[in-house]
C-alpha cells in the first residue's frame, strides 16, 4: 500500500495493495505516519474505497476542516445501514453523509430548522431507511451531544436511498418524489387508495424500489419471452394500462424508456397489489 496524503491526524488516503483509491480512518493514524513515517495498521478503525482521485480529494476537503467526531459518527451510521439494509451502498455516501452531517449540526447551532417536505413519504415508502435515520439521531446525540429533529432522520434516509440506487448525482430526493408520484398514478388509475400498512403495499414498494434501481443503473429485465410478456399485458389490461402510464412518466422524468419486459413485470406487480388490496 502507498500513503499519498495525510488528511488530518486521524485520516489518511492512498492506494491499497490492488491500487484502489482508499481512505483509512483511525485515532492518530495520520499523526503516527507524519511523526514516525510508519503506517500503523493496528489502529485502523475503518477503511473504504472511493471511485477515483477526484472523490478522494472531495472527501479530504471535507474531512480536513471538521472534528474527527463528525467522521466517526457518519461512518457508524453507514455501518448500521450496511448491516440492516439488503442493498449495496454506493461509496459516495461517505462523502454525502459526512457533508450533510456537518451542515445539519451547523444549522442546529445557528437555530435554523429545515423542514422535510417529504417526511411522510419517506416514513411510509422507505421505512427501513427511515428507521436507520432514526437510529442515526441517537448516535449523533451520543457522539456529538447534538439533538437533531425527526426531519433530519428523513434527510439521512434520503442519503441512504441515493446510495442504494448506486447514484453519485445526489438524486435521492428525486427518487422519493418519483416513488410518491408512481403511487399516485396507481391510485388515480384504479380510483382506490392503497393501504400503506398492508403486505400487498409492502410488496409493491419493494418492486418499485427495485425497478427504479434497475432503471438508474441500466439493469432492466432482459431476455424474457416476448410472447409471455405480451400474454401478461393482455391478461391484465387494467394493470397494463396503468403500467403504460408509469412507463411514460418514467420516460418524461428520467429520459429512459422501460422495456417490454419491465412493463410486464410492472403489470404483474400492480395487478397483485390491487387484487390483494
């Protein structure tokens, strides 16, 4: 491994054995290297890889100007999200969440409250991510002695959603809005309200989240039999018409056209949700 930058006394960056851009975190790890020229691996508390040198520079710029406790807090929240959620989190969360945490505490110290207009949607559409956000508030109290509002739990959940989508462009807020709009399209199409506490709704939400992730990461369903897809859409015309509306909405919002296989899967899931409602 090669240390290329001492970010502060507790954070260094460099290349690991495979040549990947890496951040190492540990109490005094930078200080030891600076004063003794020795990289003491025994005090590493956390390490993670970033996409490229630009991402490393961005993280270094944030980490260099904040207390070590902020970095420790963000990393503990990320570790909890990794353990409790079933999706890989994009590396960008190390940058985004640390930066957000600094801004949130700064706002709190200035007496500024930032309301979260999507808090209800986050609670109901992304309950697992929201639960991590709530747990994060307790960690922030423990580590930083700062009490943040429930709105901030929602903002933390948005960062997690963004990382789950594998997207570096901070579109988590947009994803929550799109999820809300897709649910509204379904309810308006069938003229029925979905029960947000039902198992059918939970299954539908899992599908929508996976669908949006596939579209964002260009991993839509492929290779399904076209005749089977056509049969599904013919067998469930109301659900298919609704899926076509959603596909048009996705095209307008994301500039991506869901393919026939994805529309067929959407049709099946919407039909199941409305049947089991």
